[in-house]
């Protein structure tokens, strides 16, 4: 499966074995497996796209095949598929892994503006698996698309995930609404999709597994993060159990620790401008069937998790979190 990257707002095909280089001059260059330069793109010209850790230039977002294995060494990401190295991402960019935070919540004094509401645990050790189920909510009645930049839109993300205490590493199966990775991608319209995302602080690049569609309101979603402690790798799976479709990737312990981590559940969007009012907001999502064990298979469910609505979202009345942990977490909206 060939990957794609934005080339000055267009798509360039990245063949298997390619090397992507992010320079400290703001240029992303793609080479083939023989070292021949295929094309270069100015990051600033590639268009900004939304990722689960905020806006990034489209040159920093890559889709990888379902079933890929992600490893890291320093600032380099290696992606293999069926035992073959298909992508290497070298990064000399100066602003790796930085995210702006704003807003307050009693249990998390600074959290990202794009996090609308949700819940998260205190720091946990030696995690072996975290699974949750939730419903695909009612779709928003409206979709906002910036006419000057179609990647700026009223996208939504609903997910469970595992992050390090400083929130710099993140693995997450994500239910997506009206998602578009780059300006040249076909217009998805008002549809639900799913992908498993990967964030690593050593690199500017964010990865996600093959995006799957054919997901509908009322479907049951399962987000599963499983750590294999014999071989020290994670499997991150987004599954629509109603349709029996899924998308997954594996990643090493180098790329995602399994201790000193927090579990998270969030409703997210790009920024406050993208959801001007509740016409652009989805319905409620109820998370249930939580399963959290350590690598010995022992239940390590915390007694409580903090929850709430981000204080910056004053333009969306009716938001609240119903926290009945460990039975359920309801992300309530006005719809």
C-alpha cells in the first residue's frame, strides 16, 4: 500500500521503502529506497490539517497500512509491513511534538483547547490492556468547512487512549467525524470513519492506520490497546463490532511506554472556531465495558477517574460528563 503526502497542497505518492525527511528549514523531502529524491514540499505551503494533537502541516501526517508495525529510534520512525520496511521518517524539524495547551479542569490544570470534555485517570503502572466500548452518536446537523482551506472544518474525534503523564506519547483508536487529512483528499462529506492514531514526541510526524468507512450512528465501537509483554509491543485496534470492520497497527515499547501512563476518554475537535455552536456538535456517547489490567492480567481499575468539560468551551451550552466510573462514562452534549 503506497502512502500519500501533501506536495504544496497536492498529493505525491510515496512508494514502499521511501524515506521522508523533515528539515529544520521547514522543508519535507521524499526519497525512494535507492536515495533518489522524488519531491520536496514546503511545510508552510502544504496546508494545515487536524490531528488528535492539534493542527499540523499536511506533510507531517501519514496514513500507514492496516497491520503496520511502528518502531522508533531517537527522532526517526520506522514503519514495517509484512516484515518489510516500507517507510522511514527522519526528523530535524525544530518544533517536534509541541502542542499548545489552554483551558482548565480541576483534575488537569492545563489541557488542550481541542479537548471539549472527557475523563482521565491518575498515573498508572505496568499496563497490559485497556479496552472500552462506546456508541456512534447522532450525527451533527451541520458541517462547517472553511472555503479558503477545506481541511479547516468542524471535525470531531471520540476516543479512548493511553498517554504518558506529560501527554507527549499517545496511542488511541479514534472515531472520526467528517475527517480530511489534506486539501487534495476527496471531500468525505458528513460521515463517520475510524482509524488508530500514533503520536511520538521525538518526531513531528503523526501516523494513523488505514481509515475505514461505512460506520453509522448507533454502531458499537471498541477501542482496544493491548501490550504484549513477551515481545514488548502494543497492538492498537479500532473496531466497529456492529459492522465487523477494524483497523490496527502495532508499535514498540520504545515508541509507547506501558508504565507511568494515564488512560483517557475524550470528545475532541480542531479548535473553538471549528464548532461555533451546537448545530455542529454530535449527540451523546456512552462509554462502557471498561477493561483495564496489568501485564499479569490483574485488574488495575482505579477507584475514580477525573472528568469534566473544558472551561474554554463557553459557546457550547449543554455539555457535561456523566461519571459513573467504572460502569460508564457519558459524554453528554445538547443534542
